C-alpha cells in the first residue's frame, strides 16, 4: 500500500512545493496580523465574487439589464421612450373606455345598502358589459363548457355551501370530504394508485407554485441547497417563473425544437446540476399544444434522482380520457416510472367554476413538503395544506358537483367532440399555403405562424370579425384553444373559412405591418430591453385597477 501511495504522490510533490514557496514569498516580511487580515479579506472577496456570479439570475441577464438602464439615462433616449410609453398608455385607456361603454366607477360605499331589486338592476348593467360572444365560439379558451344545465347545478351548489370553509373541518366536514374525494378521483384518473395523494388549489398557478415549493423544501432539507434550480422547457407555463421569483429559486429555460416544438432533451440533460430540484414537462404546453417527451424526461429524472413534474393544467381533463375517446396518446401520467407529480386544472376541461385545480404526488412523502405548520403560535397550532388559510368551500362543492354531473362518460364524450374538432381545424389549416401549423398538436390547442406576412395583422383582422385569440411570441404566432363551445355546428367551418379569406386578403400586400392592439403586441416582442415590456405590462395592470371617472379627453385620450 505504501508503495502505491508513494507512486501516486511522487509527481504531485514538486507542484505542492512550488505552491508552498509561492505562498511563503507572498508572506515574506509581513507580520502575523497582516497575514491574518489579508487572508480574511481575500476570503470575503472570493465569497462576494461567488455570490455575485452565482445568483438566481444569470450574470448575463443582470448585465443586459444594467446596460439598458444606463442607456435610458441618456436624455434623447429617455425622451423617445417616454413618448412611446405615453402613446401606449393613451391607447390602453382608450381601449378600456370602449369596453366599459362609458360607465362610471363606484368609488364609495352607498350611504344605505341597496334593496335586492335595485341591486339586480345594477348587476344587470355590469352583466351587459360582457361581450357574450364566447357562447358562439368567437374566443380562444376562456370558457370551457358554458352549458346551462351545468351552470344551474354549480350555481345551486354554490348557494348551498356559500359560507363553508375547509379550514374548519370540525364545522364543515362536508367540504373536507368533497375535497378528499375530488383529489382521489383525479389521482385515479391519472393512474396514481393507492399511494398517490394531492390537494386542491385555487388554480394552475397555485398548483405549480405548491409543487415548486415542495421540491425546494425537500432539497433544502436533504442536501442544504440554498438556491434550488427548476429546469423547464421555454414553452412551460409562466407560472413556473412566478414560482421561482416568489420562492427565490433559479429557473433554467431549455429551448425547444423549432419544428416539433418539443423540449430539447440533450440540452435538458446538459443543464442538470447538483442544485436541480425538479424537471418539468408539459402535457400539453400552453403556446403550441404540444406534449413534451414525458417518458424521456421521467427517465432522465430517475437516472439523476430528481423529481419530475408533468404540467397538465391546461389539458389534463382531456388527455386523461383521450384513449377512451378513441384518440390514444403515449403514456404521460403516474404509470410512467419517474413521474412524481402532476397538476391538472378542474376549472378548465374539468368544467368546474374558476378557482379550482388539483396538484397530485405519486407518494405522500412529497406532499409533506408542501404543507405549512406553525406549532409555536399563541393562537394555537396552525397547519395548512396550501397557500391559503381560509378557502372557499363553495368552490370545492361546485367542483365536486361538476365532476359528479359529468361522470366518466360525460368527460369521454366531451373529449371526443373537442379532439375531433381540433384535428379537423388542424387538417384544414394545413391546406392554407400562407400559414404554418406549429409542431404536432395532439390535444386542443392549434398554433399558427406565417413566414410570408406579419401574423399580428391576422390577429387584427380576426378581431374586426369578432374573434379574440391568443397572440404568442418568440416566434410571432397565434393560437386557438378549442373548447366545447367550438364543437357547435358550423363554428369550426366558420373559423377555417375566415382564416382562409383573411390570409388571402393579407397576401395582396404582405409587407404591411399590424396596427392597433396587435401592433402593440408585435412591438413588445421586438423590444430588446425587456424592462420596457415590463413597464408596458404594468401600465396595463394599473389601468385595470384605475377607477378614474374623468372623461377620455381628460385622460389625454382623443
């Protein structure tokens, strides 16, 4: 053994002696206190440099933001930007005033409460602001069912449980039981087996935030990682970015293949490091409706001992029934080894009211890291399964009613109608030489782009005909999310016909650029300084909360 050690160390000894001599020369002529001070200072500088380089945000992102911040200090640049922002703000206010039909905002409580008849009159005024054309398939997604019999059932259920709150199971065991049953039914839909568990949440964003928090807490406890990393396809829902922002996690976006729109598995494999706490795949992704290679991602997770989350928030209540509806797809759920969690929104194709989703885990050991417990509070032991304390029991009850009303046969029938309609639209759009259907959408979302004209012009023209579709970016494109309302007779044919007519019209002068709202979106995509786009988004959000009753002209709106 001694000979082996000697053989290994002999080549290293000269290097160690060289390092020793170098350090001794640096310390020559210095007193012990100086050596100590220099050592401490060097350590602090090294730690500060490490923390600066290895923050949640990459150094390139921070450098770019600093550059644009300095550029905006130049008077000419600042003036030009302010003019553009002011012009955009005027447009936003004008659009908002148009949607509200000039109605004033209520700014103070009425001196006396309104009688029921008076209140109904006011409510009908607000109801009249609803465009209402979603019922005939003019919008993308948004309303996933809309049938009056289901609406009546959910409304009645909501009234029955309006005051219930699962935070107090001793008083409201009914909604606690309903929530448990919703979770169990959903876990079974996704082949979870008896070990699968979950909770409800207020929507897909909270479900995603909860699973990110669970995996963050797990890696922090087990391995002491300070800033865990989420690895997601660039097409994954923005809720993962929100979760990373709120939870102080690093998020790494993996590019997708430009043709298939599926995540680049080689790039995902290279991105994995010791701080990676979860891998994500979408089934399907929101932008293009494409299902990521879930089995490959799950295998990658197993090989690296990393949890794998399948985000099925959008189409979960479709893909779970596609096989029985005659449209089989590759396994994507808990039957795939390595899949440890799934999110699915009951308030989309589950046809429950807005404000309900389910987050599921393959094993209770993962869900425990989602729970919050404060056991030292003078108010008593405080434990909650999700972000909220009090929760709307009426939403849980209405969700339960929707699932029980639909039943498996109802979901299978609805899925068959939606997938049949979506694939008909895809087939017809692919006959149009002026546009390209992106990837191979297998579920309900159909995304199109164009290499021959500004696709945002198509958004504009569709808007003039009454449509509200989703504009996308990187690359510029738009999508239609097919729901049950689009399966009505004639709706799909009308949409295909309108696309054909409008693209033909656009191609008469293909070099023109979009105007109006679509132009604003196109501008946002082309701006290299993303902080400006953030300002535009903030301006829009500010306008949603504005209760200014002054006239459009007083707001600077012509």
